[in-house]
C-alpha cells in the first residue's frame, strides 16, 4: 500500500474548487501535484490559493509523469471519456465527475479501458457516500420496507436551467440536459440503494420546450446568469419523464430544470409492501411503517456528512490499496444505460428493450 499518493486535478472550475480540491487538501494521504485548466488563470489561481502544486494548461504534459498516481477529471462532459482514457492508458487511476460520459458508447469505452489497463475508474456519483442514503439502503437491505416494488424520483424545478448558453445547455458539450445533469444522480442513487438492479425495459420522453430560444427564457434565480449568452445554444432537454422496469423495482421519474408549475420537488419515494421511505434529496428522510395495528411515521435523526468529501477520501484510499470502490464504472454504467435508453425511447417514441 502506498503511503501518500500524488494527484492532479484536471479542470479547476466549480466542482473542482468546491469539492475535489478541498477534499484532497484535507487528506493526509494525498498531495496535489498539478492543477490543470485550459483557462490558465484558473490553474494559476488554484496554485496560489492552495499553496501547493504546479499549474499546467495542457493535461498531455503530465501524462508521463511517473510520480503521478491519480487524477480527478472535473471538466465538462465532452472531455470525460477522452481525458479519463488517456490517463488510464498512462497508468493513472481516475475519479471522473458525473455523468460518466455524454453517451453510452463513451462510457462503455471507459469501462473497457479501465479493465484492460487495470486502473481504477470511479465516477462522481457522490450520493453513494451520503449518510442518509446509506441509512436508507441499510433499512431496505434489512427488509424493513418488505419488497420494494416501486421507486419514484422527482427532480423538478420551476426555473433552474443552468449556465444559459454554455456547456450545460449545449448537447455537443453535455450530451443532454435535465436528465443527464440531475437525473443521473437520482437514478444512480436508486440503483445503489436497491443493490444495482439490471434495467430491462425503458420508456421515456424528454422535452425541450422552455429554454429555446434562450433570449425568451425568464429565470428568477440560480446561476443561470453566470456567463449568460442570449445567443447561446439550447439543444438539450429541460424536462423529462420515464418508466424503467428492472430486475428489482419499477422506477418512475419526473424531472425538470424548468416547467410551468411552481411546485419544485426533489425527493425519492421507496415504496415497499411493509413500509415506505421518502428521501429529501441531499437531506434526511421520513420512514413510514406499520406495526401492531398502527401506522407509524418517523423522522430519523442521524449525523450528516459531506458526501463529496467522503467520496474523494475513499478514492484516495482505494488508489493506495489498488481496490475498486462502490462508484466503480461497472456500477455507474447502469445509469448510463438507462439514460441512453430514455433518450432513445423519446426519439423513437416507443419502449426500448435492453
Ligand atoms: N457531483 C456533482 O454534484 C457535480 C456538481 C457540479 C458539476 N459536476 C460535474 O462536474 C463537471 C464540471 O462541472 P463544473 O460545474 O465544475 O464546470 P466548470 O465549467 O465550472 O469547470 C470546468 C472546467 O474545466 C476546464 N476545462 C475544459 N476543458 C479542459 C481540458 N481539456 N483540460 C483542462 N481543463 C479543461 C474549464 O476551463 C473549466 O474551468 C461536469 O461534468 C458536471 O456535470 C458534478
């Protein structure tokens, strides 16, 4: 086992500066060797702020550094597959932000390279590290809900299209909108809690109704205005709905970055024969059970955690031990399969059999 690993952060934007970099800085077992961004000022600022590492503006320069053990890929979705595969082929382990990739074939290639090169490839589906999510998983594994036959996920907002006219709203950069950006977390969370059931059939519809043209879109909050380009592209889904039959429960979902109902709902219902759980996304949960002729509703209290931080710290330990973890591409790829099938189903206007 390695004492201390040397890592590089590729892409020094929002998620890198808010999650990956602080977690590596907090780890006794990791040292940031490089901050890399094609926007030099971002790499330079990261070096200055953190007082360590070297700024680089082209990741190819560090591929062959024999002292580099692992990288966090925190660029936008279009570069995930390319950068992750380049580093794995160069012998480095990779923690790649979610979604694994824009389309399923890119994610499949990443999985293939990960196993061919025997390099760890973890995907940033951070809810797998949430204390609340793991409590729910345990209750379900212990049979408290009985048979969980239906899971419903709601990730609906009123006016929350992000980064108007930027990477998030441009298909070529993102591979999709509300489903691939938000839905990926919800679907992966459900897959994890329900022990990674295989998707069997998928029916979905993705809509792109409110964001185009962007100049007509009325927003009230969020960070939409950051880098706002009124002439920018909007060619992704702003809402989505679907039904997935799996080897476990049926999963249904409604999601929207924006829709003309101001009743935002970000929760997941796990519905079983003996009980149910409503998980408030990124929050706690309500447990509904039946006992001795009583309907019981409880709000379990427990210590919360920083799931992003714990995800990065676990990655560090897995690199040191050369062990795959719960965010391994082989688990995360189920969500890529589902999302691809939702988009395919929407386009074909029929159910997809996997
Ligand atoms: N896990 C989560 O909850 C979560 C939250 C936010 C974002 N994300 C994901 O993180 C990724 C980045 O999102 P963000 O909001 O941080 O975006 P961002 O635009 O703030 O940051 C991306 C950075 O990557 C840089 N970059 C682009 N191409 C590069 C290249 N070839 N080499 C080096 N740097 C490059 C950009 O200049 C930019 O600074 C996305 O895939 C997004 O889906 C995950």
